[in-house]
């Protein structure tokens, strides 16, 4: 079995590593007739093309920036940040294999059988957040008359922005994609015409405490998908550095171990390979890797310029409220 880990100690650049992994994976897939490995290699080719030919990101980021300018005008009393990133190669590889493990397990648990190739393809088609943008809003307490209502008001503004976003970006050349009923919003604050597009982790309470609104768009110019996440600053802190981050990691590891117990080794080739690839990625000692133009101080602080681990930022904008800018009357 070929894994990404096999190429991370060669001293090559990220692009050469990715290219060699794709070529070898495709060759092995054709030799063995492994259809999922062929899909896997095609998925990696898409990543390679995005990293190599990313001029479209400039135009895309400028379109997103138009919404930033709209918000600055409509909500001068809010503070907010716009961030954009390309998902890291390691995280993309981990997530792709995670989808396979999840699909095989859920099909076996629900129907007592393993999924067909078409069912696995449908699951893998859900991977649409290689490019993602995040809008994080904050309502300064000095702009709230009743501090007890602060959190409620802040979330109300978040839903207001969510209601406007799809229509605004449609006019910029993006098409909102249906969430297919996944985590459909229970909030009355989300309008009916936009509700089908959002996955609502706020009104649907998640055990880890994670909260966010997620929506996927298709960029008709670059013919690529992107995800937009909307959060308050409190939600973002909990997700990135708080309990949700830690709990989600622990829960994921426990789920993986449970799934391995349910589906013994040798029962399903696609599960076995995806599980092993994911396991090897989790156990990587990143500081020991040898990738050209790459530096790792430890297992957290890594930068190769192409998003090998943490991902590459493509849109950093920050807006301060009028109060913070001392422009308030």
C-alpha cells in the first residue's frame, strides 16, 4: 500500500512529493484495479493544480473582499475578521481517508453490508472545503445597552449576515450549494430562502461545544468549490484553542478505534487502507520530516510556503468597530 508518509523524508519540494505520490498511486491502482485509489489520485491532482495554478485565488479573494466592504459599511459598530486559507496537504489527505472510513463503517452499521463503489464516490464528493474562508464577528460590549443581552445580540447579527451572504456572493459569480439536509438550521433567525444552504452547528448543539455556520459555494470562474464559515469570536476561540478543539480530537480518535473494532482487518480493503493511511498521518513526527524549503520547530509550528501542514493564508482582513477606531460621536 502506498501512503503519503513514504514521500515525506526525501528532501523534495511539496510539489515533487505530491507529483510522485500521484503517479505511484495511479500506477498501483491500475495494477490492482483499485477504483478508490484512482479517485484518490484524481483528488490529489486537483490539489496539485490548485497549488500550482492559483492565480484565480487573487480574483476570488477580491470578490470576497467586496462582502467585507459591505459589512464595514452596514455594521460599523461591529469588529470582524475575514480569513481565507488553502487546506494543508496533510489535513486534506487525512480528511479524504477519514471519509472512506466513515462511509464504510456507517453503511455496515446501518445496513449490515459494505458500501458500493458508487456510494463511496458519493461520500468522497462531499470534500469541498479545500479552499475556505472564515468570517468572525464580535460585538464590543461598549456598544450594547444591556450587557446581559450581549451574546444574544451578537448571534442575531451573525444570522443577519448569514441571510445576506448567499445573495451577495451569487451576484459576484458564486453559486450556493445545497447542504442536502445535513444539520439543517432550527433557528427562526435564518430565512427560509437560505436555510437549505447552511449547515448550522449553532442551533444543532454539538457535544464538543463547537458552534459555527457553514455554507459551500461553487466558484463559476475557477470551477472550484469553497466553504465559508461564520462565527462569533467566542465561537472561534472555543473551536480553535478551546474545549471544542480538544474534545473533537479526542472524540475522533475514539471513533476511529471503535470503527476498527467493528470492522476487523481484512474484511474490507478500502477501509483497511484508508484507516492505515489516516493512522500513519496522525502518528507523524513532523519535526523529523525532510521536505525542501520546509522548517519545523516542533509538531505545531511548521511552514513550507505551500500549506503542507497548517495551511496557507490567502485572505487576511480585519475591521475594528467605530468605537475601537475612536470614530464614534
